[in-house]
């Protein structure tokens, strides 16, 4: 029996349990750095399957490291599990997590004879918080030969490149006053936000197609009849490359500064989260994954064939330091896309369950190819 068939059988032995975990994650979403029950359940499950588990790991309360194998190149399979506020598992991290666990279990019994070490790494707070960046800084990837994960989407894509992203909190500080009795004595911080928004909207006419600027206001004042002395908002600024983002950021900053000047407010810009970098897809791993996915009945088109999609991931940061891949697996979601409630519901349908299977086995088989062909030096 081939090693790939052994891996398939090992996965199939736990497939029903993984589907159950995926549904439980859908029904019990936890946002970034608050994934206490989810991380505990995943770590305990891997420990029950013979993995040596460290939990919590690398200084993060909701990270874990589950490993098998004693020597040889180390493969890190990234396991995301955080949800989004209000829309839950609308980015399909329940599929990501269970596919990662499934790939690890599929490889566990083969690690010794393949001469590899396999780590399923729990990576919290991808949606905001840069969990993988903190794990990089903590040394979680230092001796990794490669890293991989899969991600559900509305279409298959072998090699998504993602956008670089920074997140800024923008605070305007003005002066409160009675909105009816003495508005002339106030300095309106809400007006400053509105002006900044209009400035950015004007700037959007003159940015590149791969640039994105979006925001939410988190504070517009304290009472409708008080001139707002403080406003606060969060802004995401994205572009296709870090070099382009460095060109865009000063232009956005100028929009905020102009609003402060026009309204007389004091401006405060704070970088929150870690910058997310573009994805560098390893060509050797992409080629192997594509062949294995096709063998499972899921041919994988490239980004050049289907077009570039928007979005950012801290897996891009991992790919800058470790050979990596991050294929997107399409699920049938009735026209819904990531970050919509309808997409969350689709993750626990037969199509979502198929993505768990295809992702887990394609990753496991890719690792088997790397080991059997001794391709580590080519990465």
C-alpha cells in the first residue's frame, strides 16, 4: 500500500469527528485571542491522537503546538480558528482548523519512516491581531522547512498573493460645548472624522486598482447635544505590495492631517495590529499541491487564470521567512463570499465538508511527495 493510501485511511478514520468539530466551531465562534474553548478542544483532540502537545504555546494563551516525529525536516501546518464579530465563522476558519488537524493526523503514522517532523501549530487571531506574526517573533517557525494551510473561498485558487495591510486608529481631539447653546465654543472632533472620510473618498479616485482603504467609526461623541470632543475610527489600508503601500500611506495620512487643520482638532494616529505582508507562494510546493488536488478531483487554477482577489493574511508574513503555500478551496455558498453570514452557514454543508477532506489530503500528500522525493533543498 502506498504511503498516500495510508494517509488517506488515517484521515478517513477521523473524518466524521473532524466534521463534528467543524460544526461545533461554527456553533461556538470565538474571536481573536479569545478562542479559549476552541484552542483547548483542538489541542486536546490532537493529544488524544498521539501528538505531543504544548498548550498554551509561545507566550500566547490560545496558541498550541502539537508535534509528531523525532528527527528530520519539520513541516508546520497552520491551524486558524478565530471567528469574526457578529458573523461568526464567515471566513471558514472551522474548515481551516479541521483540515490542518486532519492533515497532521494523516501524516502522524508516517512521520518516522518519512524522516520528518510534523507540527500542527495553533495560530490565533488572524482576522486581526497578527497571531502568526507574534509566533514568528516567538520562534515558532525558526527550524521549519516549510509551512502550509488551506482556506475556503468562493472559488479555487492555487496561489493567492493577498494584499499587504496596515491598520491605523485615528483619533481627533477637539473641545466639548453645548451643541445648541454655545456651539461656537466647541471644536468638533466628529466633523474632523467626517472631513477625513470625505478626503479619503476623494483620494480613491486617484489610487491604483489593487489599493483599498476602508474604515469603521468607533466613537463619534458622547451625546447628540454635546459638540464631540473626541472621535475615533479604525482604518485598513491595503495594496498589492509593501513597496506600493509605502507610497499610499503618506497620501492617506495627508487626508487625516488636512481634516485636523480644517477643523482645529488635534490628530493622533496609532498603528494597531501588525502589518500583514503579501504572500510568496513556493513554486515547488504549489506544483505538488496542484497535482495532488487534481488527483482528488479538485483541479486548482492559478491566480493568473481566475484573477486576483482582495484580502490580507498574516500567512503572508510566514511566507516571507519560510517556504509556504496557502491555496483557496472553493465551497458552494449560493453566491455568498467570505465575511458574510451565508458563507459561514455554507462551511458546514457537504461542500464545506469536502473542502476539509480535499485540503487535508492534498496537504498530507504534498508533504509525502516532498519527503519521498527529497525535495527539501529545492524549496
